[in-house]
C-alpha cells in the first residue's frame, strides 16, 4: 500500500464506526472484525487476510488517543489542500511532493503508517542498565551508601566517547552535511533514512580511537557508590540518571535502575512505614495489667498494659516506625500482645487455676447461648 492509498484509507470506515465513536466502541468493533476475518477462520482467503491487516492498522491508530488525534488532523489538513492538494479523487494536483520531516509532529504518525518517516539516527540515548542490591533490615530503614560494581559498556577512557583518536575530532559527514539522514523520493512524500556514509551519526571519523576502534565505548568494570534513601522498602527501585550505557553519537547515557532487596528482621515486620512486633504476655499480666519492656530500633521502651487486656490487642507507639524520606515524622510501632498459654503446669499451678475457674461465675461463651 503506497502513501496516497494510506491517506485515502478511512480508518473509521474500515472498522465500521462513526468518527465520534468512543474508545469502547472502537475496541468492540475491532474485536468483532478481527475474530471474523482472522486467517485461522478463513484459510486461504486472501481477501479476508488483507481486510484483517487493514483492520489491525486502523485499530492501531484509532485506539491510541494521540495517534487518533494526529490522524484526524492529518486528513483534515491534507484534504483541505494545505500541502498543495487533497486526496486523490481529489488528489495532489501537479503531483505535489511533501517531505515527512516538513510536517512537524504529524511526520511521526505518517512515518509509523508508511513504514518509514522521520529516521532514527545513530545518535540515540544509551540503554538503561539494571542491577540488584541486598540490604539488611536496619540499613533499609536508616538509609545507606553502598558500593556497586558494574561490568558493561562505558564511555571509552581514551577518547572519552568521541570515537576519535586523542588530538583529533570527527568531521561533518560530506554526504548528509552533518544531518545524519538522507531523503529518498517515495511518491507523495520524501522519507528520510540514516545516511549510508556515516550510518546516521552525522559525522565521519578519519582517525579512529585505538582503544574503542571508533565506537566511543568499551567494556569495563565501573565502581559506583549508590545512596539508598531512608525507609526504602523491599522491591523498591532506585534510578540513577546517566549511569547506564553510554549514548551513541553524543546522545545522553541511559540510567542505572537498582532493585532493592531487604532481608527480614528477626523481630520486626513491616507494613508501609509502620513496624510490627508481637510481644508475648502471661495470662496474669494480661488480666492484672503490667509494664512491659518492648524493643524498638532505637532501644527498648516501657509499654503500660492495662488490666483486662485481651489477646491480640494492638498498641500503637507513635514515631517508632520507619522514617520517611523528606518528612519530619517516622511511622509508628504496632505492638501486638499475645497471651501465652503454658504447655505444662505444675500441680500447684493446676490447683490454683481450678480454684480460679470455680470462683469465676461468668463464662466467656455465654453469648453463644449454649452454656
């Protein structure tokens, strides 16, 4: 399908929906047609296969709000003759030719539709790099600075990324005059592609760096120090700008993305910025009340337990949880009391408990109506 045919194609008509169709209606129409026209349902039917492809192209544009808006605007502008004519039948009078890059933001959409468009030159951002670190529980709570070794592409230490031998510089490409692209005629539009001389860099290296052979990067081990913020949680990621793989042809480097693993604490659990601890108490302590020494990350505190405290009751200790980066106040410590039932009793203990049971005339199961 050439460029003119693409511009003539009414994607709304292809899907059988009005121009003001909602996203849900477009999706519904696409699913219905895709199921009907799928090659598996129409073996050997070339017509159905072509329609299936058209439906996919139409949905690819109309399902994306940005592309849909640009498509609508492109058809409006081209149909009005702003670039020298309308659609064939009305076509482009006089064989008018428009370069995709001259269409500004619309060129990106046309490039996707026509399989070309504004070229991606070799001057592109470096790839992101992923790494992992494992921290102790308290390191994660308080924050830490840890060393990290990475082995992979890095700016060449000899030419510092230029690709040229020290003392020399790359020169503008004579074929594309430093643009990195050349334009070829494709009927109605002139589509750009990377320059074959400089491979899209926009420059030519006459005397390549002896270390990286003109690539501008080399494989080596780098040592970094990564600052882990206070209160980081297990599974969190930290992005370090510009610490990934180097870019090409002067483009910026990618980022380093560090995934954090936190080892469990033997005493404390964690829920968001709150710490959780379970403290056992005896039946007598829960019934009569007591004062407990409870551990925290900053040393023990005294917790007053009132008489008649029930098993599982949770006490909140303000400000003894996990600090929050950029905030003055930390989370809380949640203390859950667990009444410990002894597995073995002495004879004297059994006698006292039986006496206690005989003195208690109110069963905790009275409300069940079975006592």
